[in-house]
C-alpha cells in the first residue's frame, strides 16, 4: 500500500538536498539517490512487467539518471519516478507474450500452495499489461482513479473499466 513520501524517502529536506546535489553533478549524491529509488522502482515494475521487471527497473533508473537535471521541483521526484517506472514496465510487458490459453488456467496452483507469491505472479501473467498496471497502481499503491489515469494517459472511466475487468479476471483465474 502507498505510504506518504516522507515515510518512504526519509526527511523531505534531506531528499530535496540530495536531488539538488545530484542535479549539480555530484556523483555520490546520484549514486545514493538511485540506491534509494531502486527498491521502490522494483516494487512498481515487478508486478507489471513480471519477468521483465528487472529490465524495466533498470531502464527506469537509467532514465532518472539521464533526465534528473530536467526535474524542476525536487519534491516532485516521487511522482516523476513513478510515472517513468510505470511507463517502462508497461512498455516491457507489452513485448512479452502473456499466457492466455484457457486450458492453462487449470494449471494455476491451489490457493493454499506454499509458494503463494509464485501463484500470484502466475495469475498476473495471465492479465494484459494494461490490467496489471491498473491493479498495481490502484490496489497496491493505493492511488485514486484520477492519478492512475494521469499516469497511464487514459480517462478515469477507462481506469474504472480496466480495473473492474482486471479484478474480475484475477478472481476467475485465482478461484480455479
């Protein structure tokens, strides 16, 4: 679930100072900033891009490295990084075919399986990248529909319909 940025990043002033130092070319500050961002970026990219999550996270951090000087407000770092991460994760996920064969739904492990994370990942793999992105942003990150729509460049109504379909498809596959 989404926590506020001060809990996630530590002191807002410290983070702003770190961003400004990295923008001025301080390599230690950039390294520390990327180290701080990496776990969050991984948590966003993983459930959306699945097996390509590490690649999407790496692309995100590379983009942050290259484009950080263009960020005008250090306080906007969190939202800016989230936008880049979601874009990269969806882009990577679209390149990988997903499992859509109805017969393969029977192969989903039982709900009580000790490898629950693998079970969930398997079910997520059966959803489209767009549905995974909406689920992750709304249900895991706790973002509202308007924010999700802005991140994905879609209308709020589209967010709601994708979210409904994604949840419905997830439940159908999970319940088998």
